[in-house]
């Protein structure tokens, strides 16, 4: 995507370098952390269709959305399923 300056695959369970959000039972390490050319941060979690609507994914989606909302526009969070990249593209504007 043209709006992305750089991205990294988030290091799950890496206390020193991984990015995480606290869930009710554990730490949630989203799959990708990106820096957009406009300075915002984009975090993306990929879920297979079979897990997209389960309770764990629902909690992570709510938490990510809250994190982004509280950032006052500095951060974006998307949980996508399958190859639904259009959801991310349309949300970057």
C-alpha cells in the first residue's frame, strides 16, 4: 500500500520488542505494525474466517478499536479475515 512507510511482522511473546495490548487473560500481539507516511501507526491482526467471530477475536477487535479510538487519530487498528485488504485501504483515508 502506498500509504505505508515501513512495516514489521510483530514478534509474538517478545517482551522487549513486540507490541502488545492487554486482554482480560493474556497479552495480544497483533500480526503487523506499520508506520504510515503521514506519521500515524497502523496495527493489523489477521484472522482466518473460521476464527474471525469467536470470543477471543471479538475481545481483541474491541480492544484494538478502543486503543485506536483513544489515540486521537494517531493510531489505526484493523482486524481482517481472508484477503480482505480493501477494508484496510478504505480505512486509511
